[in-house]
């Protein structure tokens, strides 16, 4: 309906049509009168409804909490499952246990052909012995070089000291000779000066004295000349002694420099020999040197070969029940593939299940879930959750520990896991059936003073029955729950309860 009442020409025309229809049906007078009376009553009701609008019922949203429970498919698994991988690859000679067998920690599960492994051990041992010999030879050579360099250095030191002592003695002798010559020269010089003074004094008192006529004067002159000759000889001796001393001193510097250069070179050679020895020998404990490293590396290779030989026998790491066996005799076992899977006994089983992105965001380690198995609802706690989604499924694996005994020790059975994946508290709740959609826009009509008013909504989490209204409604709003083809924004409406 569009809210227009039946009145005026439209009402008269409808009445005439009804009369004609009744007449055509062969109604008698009484029947016609009754029909006319009934038509009049119906016309009154239609007119009243048209005046008031569409009769509707309303619902007032509630405030409360909404908890969305999601079910996942889970599987019962052993609390601890150990996957056994061989440490070495090779042909399987013999296996000792099959699926379903119970094993004890330390039991021999299977053996791998160790022929090549034994050959590797023998070769590694020979290489280890060769490394010891080479290391000891290198150490002995470094030690001998160090001793030779040390002797050369100490000899050079002694030679330098001997040469310096020798030249010190030579210089001392030359210095004494020079000093004696200087003294003699100075004495001779004094004698010349004395003789010259006596000659000058005699000539002053005897102006005409001559060597040819005066014996005294001649004697004085002979003394002067003799003194001058001795002075000249003494001076020459001093000059020679002084020059010899200077030459010896210079020679000492040159010789000393030569010896000290030899000593320095010997010291450098000693330092190099010491460093080389340290590199070979290592520290005081023998660690860190090429000697120990060479032996250690060879020993490691040998130990690895021995370990690989020992790893040809694979033992059960735990006690439990074998759930999977992937190796068979005369086939190859690989270090990259699990050979056995052992379910550890003595522990309560757990439940594993996969979560979507929303579930993984809503749950965490410690979250409570419910395991539904054999008609029972058993509380459980999430004890593990993967941070990475499986590349194939895009789901996150979780593991829950039931708080009660599941009543079975078997693994692999399917169960249901129920978990709260979303919750809203103090939220405006609305039955989901009362929400309409205009394309992707949710909306409702609310009753306001006899008029239907459209309200566009923003919705939050929802369950199968209710949805959280985040915005679009106000306190006291009454939601129109009645469907009518003419119900639209602004349509006239009235409450059935007040009709």
C-alpha cells in the first residue's frame, strides 16, 4: 500500500463494481442486501487501514554479551610423538620392529650396511696419524729454527760487546800516547822559550856578540836550536798520535755500527722465528697453534667417521608404540626421511586441530576449548599453537590437552573441537533475521511517531541467530519486524498492538 485511503470516486467506483459482480452472480434481493451490508463493513475497515498506514510489529534491541562458538575437526594423537631419523644414509640390512610393536628405549630398530663406513674409518685413521707426524715435524722444525736464531742473536750480541771492548782498549792506548806526546811537545816548547829568552838577554847586554867571536853566545844559540828541534819533533809526534786516535775513534764507530747492524738483523730473525714457533705451537697449553689445529681437524674427521659407523645402528630413543615404519630391508634409508614414528606411552593423549586466520587470532596458548568425543563434552586447554600457516592449507595447527581422560589410548580418531572465536560484551544485539540489505549495506526500519524511518547499520560479529550492531541505532529505538511490500523510508505505519 502507498498510504492513500479509499474515498471519493475511487470508493464509489469500487462499490459499484462489487454490486455488479454480486448481481452477475445471481444474488436475490435478500442476498444482495446482505452482500451490500458486508461490502459496506469491509469498505469501512479498508478505509481505516488506509488512513493509519501499514500495521507493523516492533522489537526493541537488547544489550548483552555475544559469544561465537566455532567447531573444528580434530584428531586424537599421542601426547608426545618421536620421529626417528637415521644419522647416516645407506642400504638397510635388517629391521627388528614393525608398526604396532612396543619398544623400550635403547632397542635396536634397524641396521644400515656399514661396509663403506668402515673403509672411511680406516682412511680417516691413516690421515689422523699422518697429521700427527706432519704436525710434530712442523713443530720440531719451528723449534730448531727458534734455537738457531737465538744462538745467532746471542753471538752477535757477544761480538758487538767484544769489538767495543777491544776498540776501547786500543783507544785508551792511543789516547795515552797522544797525551805523552803532547806533554813532551809542551816541555820542548818551554825549553825553546827559555833558550830564546837567554839569547835575547845576552844580546841585550852584549850588542856586538857573534857566534864567530863569542863562545857564550854560540852556546846559547846551540841550546835554542836544539830546543827548537826537540819541539818540532815533539809536535810531529803529537800530531801523529792525535791523528791515530781520531782514526781509531772513527774506525770504532764504523766497526761498532757494523756489529750492531748484524746484531739487529739477528734480533729480527729471532723475533720472526719466535712468532713462527708460536703459530705452530700455540699458547702455553698448546691450544690455538697450527700444530694442535692440524691434529684436531684430523681427529675430528676420524671421530666423525667413527660416529657415522656407530650410527649405522639405529636405536629407539624413547619407549612407546611404533605407529609408523618407513624403512624396509634391502631399501635405502635417508637422513631426510623419518624411518620410524614412536608414540610415547604413559601420557594422556592430546587433540590436534587446524585453525583459520580468524581462529588463530582469537585463540592462544592457554585458551579453553571443548573436545566432543564419544558423546561427551570434555574441557581442554590449548598447549601449543603454530605461528606459521601450513603452506598447502593456509591453516594454523593447534594442540589441546583435555582436562579429563578421553577413555581411549588409541590415536588417530576424529573428534570435534568447539572454541569461542569471537566475543562481544555490553553490545547492542539484534536478531539477524531482522536485518535487511540494500546491496552490501545492512539496514532496518524503526518506528517513529507513525512513520517508518530507515537506519543504515554498521555490524560487528554475529552468530547464527544474533548480530552486534556497532552503530546506526539509538537508545529506545523500536525495530519494525513486519514485512510489507509497501514498507519504505517515510511510509505511514501503526502498531498492531494499538490498533
